[in-house]
C-alpha cells in the first residue's frame, strides 16, 4: 500500500503491449520449456477451469493459457500478457510472493491485496537456471477457489523441476520427457533420453523396461494408471482416472501429479486434459502382448506370456475388472482349443488353477483315470476352497 496500490484498485501497470510480448517470448529462455509446461499443466478445453501463467524474472506475464471462459475472467482483472504482477505492479499475489521469497507459494482469497482477486486461488513457484541460480521467471496456476488445492502446489513444484532440468544443461539440455529429470550441474554432460520400450504390468512387481534392458520399478498407483491407459485406445480424462482410482474423493490434480512423476513421461499424449499412449507404447505391456497373441490365435505363446495376473496386488475395482477380463479371455481360448496339453499347462498356472470349466474340458479329453487330471482337479478344488468357493467338480 505504501507503493500506492489500493485494495480497491484492480488494474496492474502494463509494461508492454500484447503485440510486443510476442517478440519478448521469442527471445526468452523459457520459450524452450513452455511447450512441456503446457502439456503438463494447461487445460485450454472448453471445460477448463484454471489458467497456466508464465512470467519473466520481473513478474511480467509472457504466456497465459486457459479456456475461453477463464481467459475472459482473467481479462476483467487485466491478468494478461504484458501486465506487471510483481508487488509493485499489483500488490500481494502468488507471483509477487514467489519473486519476493524465492520459494513456491500458494495464496487463497483475501490473502491477495486487491479485493477483486478474492475469488481466486493462485499457486506459483520461481523457475531458475539450475546451474547458475539465475531467476528466469515464475510459473503460476490460478483459478476459482474450488479448483485449487494443496495438491496443486506439489504439481507446480514438480513441473518447475521438470522445466529446470534442460535449462541448466550447458547445451540447452535434453528434451523433456526423459526419466526422472534432475538438476543439472555445471559439468553436466548431455545424455540420451531414456526411452521406455515396454511395461511389465503382470504380477506383483510392475516396472518400466528401458531401451538398454534395465528395469525401473513402478509404484502400484502409477502402474494402475498405466494399466488403465493401456486398456482404452481413446484415452482417459484426468477426471475419469481420478474417479476410477480414488472414487468420489478423487481429483484431477492427483492424476496430474502422478503423470508428471511417471517413468513413462514422453510416451503418452495429453490433449484437452485427456491421456493416451503414443503409438510407440501401444500394446507394449505384458497384458497388451497377451491380448495380441490371443487375437492372432497363438494360444501356446499366450500361455507362455501369461504367467501372472494383471497387477496382482491391486485392489482397485477398475483394475480387478481388467484382470478378470484378461483371465476369462485366456481361459475361454484355452478351453475352446480342445488340446489336452494346453489345458494341462493352463491349469498348472496360478491364474488358471481354479478354472473348473477347464478341469471339465480336460476330463472329457483324457478321462478321470489320468494322473495329471486327478492332480489338477484336486488342486482346483483346494484353490477354490481357500477362496471360500464351492466347487461344482470334485477330485476323484
């Protein structure tokens, strides 16, 4: 207020016309990371409810992305390109606080000085050259109060780390979308971006397999997201994924955070808040290979590939349904083959052990006098008994 900013004033000072800002963008170092930040944080679909804003080191807005409705709401506050959102330009706000403190900040409602900003919540963090410490600008996510949460702060901090990795590299850095981007040192050497070649989603130890053959473990939650992405070619919105994984308490922000940190970064596409795999990763998971083998009629190869259930530790209903569908697809294909060898192999696996329809099919092919049939029938009865089921076929 000592600088002459009134709580009843909502007009920031304007340092450049919008047409001049276009030229400033071309010359600014943040130009190279803006496309990645757009993919990570922006939602310019018709239903988008938050803005992505990127300023220079003084607090002048250079980029602004959002839905038409949110852009109109921002225009009424002159929250637009060329405006100065530093402390001296408009008073206390998340951008100015990030500039003053040098730390990520989050401001809600009346924490903003100007009263017309009280319907907004804003999250901002400084972006620096990780090699020199030079301040380059501020990343901000702003929207109505009900669209911003504590998760947004983690999301913005994570996006800043992703952006700073190439900015600190001596030659401009590696492309965004590699594995676990970290802070580059002054002596950093450019290395090829690790490429995810396939996903191991069968069994209880999910992992991403890189081009060099190494495995990067995945958390169960991250693996569940990847399993859902792998199951639907038309993609999933963040809202859909949040509901499937967290129920009514799920928020898109939780999904965004997981996607930012995910080991397969760069191998999915984001458009209007929708996620799906790029062509290079489609069908490259264990379950995807099983389904392809089934489609091609390679039943024996299918059994060789399907040695464990989809994410066997997952209790999420959506994943359980995918797991059951895969079990049923493999089981029905093996049973319809009418080949005793394949039935023996299927019933010997943990996944097929309780398939009593396969036991009955084997009975018709080899008879109950076959020693292997008697063993597998007894095993199926024991498996179902341990599951609390009542088998319709008993061992003899």
